[in-house]
């Protein structure tokens, strides 16, 4: 829950989103789900050298599949795919909306403190605390001011910490005894018993006023009712996105299984096959090696290169077949928006890249058409997901 609230808060701090005409990836930004790159990939270095052994792509140009009649190459019914998700979407009720709104207001400090009465389960409390091991305070175990949801499963704190505050008097001190989990990330604390001396500053009291709605939405929603309606829609769309993210790879696996390739277009096959051969030939020359020996050193042979080229062509046919069926095209405007989403992704982590730097980096690393293809891939995945039947199944 804490992660959900913080994610929502971060997005809301940027702007108030228009939901009606947007797909989940357009709203939340899905850069990082496709691979490569990924959310665990290092930030790009604009000083990264270009690959000196790559052949010119002009020697083996790809087909213009966007304007090609693909029916003679592939049969694919992409509508109504059966997908399985291990993420269970929440139903966004009015109660859930109020719970998340309260967490959002606490996160941004929009609350007053009630300093009388006892803390109850489900309350948000403002506290100060100091943790002790064997009677001595330990590093990282204290805070002068923190807010916590009094629910062990949703608090984000170790088990027993939040529930230990339940029943404490607001404005008073209490001791909470807990045991750190055996697999706790700070190994020096794992499995150890600790006592936290907690000062309960008070219980957080939140009220969504018209003025606060205006502040949270940066002027877009001027009444509490309008903001509450927007926020409920936002949460529902966020749930859809989280499910979409979960099934993303399964979308293309399912498409691959259903697709029937009638004929491989020779030009597209040659684009991949000949380009790969030329790449390894130039690499062999660079390292002063025999071509066949270099393939063996890389666990390859001509058959493997052919098979990979065929897989790449099939992936292209699937991608552009769905795009054609759904009328999806990457215009210059949508392409620029996609690159900007990548810039925003990295810069949210404290970097300061420009559009030009990001475009140059990925072009050097993956080729001139890579980013446009990634943008198309995400829009195709959005479209297929919207037409699919998704079933929840808990992870084993």
C-alpha cells in the first residue's frame, strides 16, 4: 500500500492526468517494460563509443512493412487472446479511493494532528521513534518525525511495529518490542529482537477541501468532488496498467503461438541474415580470426544465424500485421513523445539528459530504427491487451 500511495503521489506531483483517451502506457509511462533496455539497465552514457565493426544498414535495407500488404505473408487472429496475470487487479471502490486519498494527503503533509484518544487499527499516525538492541540505540533505527499506517501488512515497516502502536495514547510514549525477519536486508539486524521507544505525536486527520483539491491538481480540479472523481479513475487506470505490465511479455508469446507464417519475405530475411553475417565477418577481420572459427567461439553456426533471422522476420510480421489491423502508425509527433518519455524516465532518477543525447545513445547502440520500433511495439501491446481476456492466477 505504501508503494501504491507513493507511486500515485509522484505521478500527481507532476500533473493532473487526462484519462479518457489515454492508454495505460501513455498515462504511466511504460518505458522499461520492453527489452532492451530495462528498468534495471544503467543510465546511458553519452560518451559510449559507437560499434566500429557494424556493417552499413544500407547494404541490406529492410522492407517498408508499414505500407506492405502482409496478408500474403502471415495469418494472425490477434483479438481475444487468453492471457494469464499473476497480478490481481483491485476493485476501486469508494472506500479504496478514500483510503488512497488519505494516504496521499498524509504523504504530502496535508493533515492536522489529533492529540487525544487512542490509536486504532487503520489510523495514520505521526510518530518519532528510537530503536534499541541490547539496550543501545542502533544506527538507522530512529526518526524524529515519520508517518505510519497502523496496519502491519500495509505499513511498510517490519511486522509488529505498526500493530504495536495500536491502542497507544495520542500524545504519549509507548514501547514496542519486535523481532527483525530472518531475511532482513540489513544482515546485522536479521533475526534480532529490538525495542522501539515511540512518541506518538498524534493521529493524522485529513480533509479533502476544494482548496486542497486545487493544490493537488495544480489548478485542474477546483472542487473536492471533481478531484475525488478524477482520483478514482486514476486508481482504476493504475490497476489496469499494473496488470498490463504483468502480462506484457505474455502478449508477444501468445501472438507468436497463434501466428501462421505463409511465406517469409526474402528482402526482410536478407536484411537480418546478411547483416548478421556481415557483422560477424567484420568482427572476425577486426580480431584477425577465421569467420567460421569466430562463429564457433560465439556458439553459432550458419544454421543458427538463419533461424534467428527467421524469428526476427516473424516478429516483424506479427508487429506490423497487428499495427495495420488497428491502424497504428508512429508519426513524428508520437515518436518524439516516446523519446521524451525515456528522457523523463531517466531524469526522474536525478539525471539531466536531453532528447538529443538519448536519441543519439540508443541509435548508436541499437540502430537508427530501434526507438521507433519500440514505440510501435508498446502501442501494439496496448491494443492487443485491450482486446484480450485476462485471467488472474496466483504465482506459484
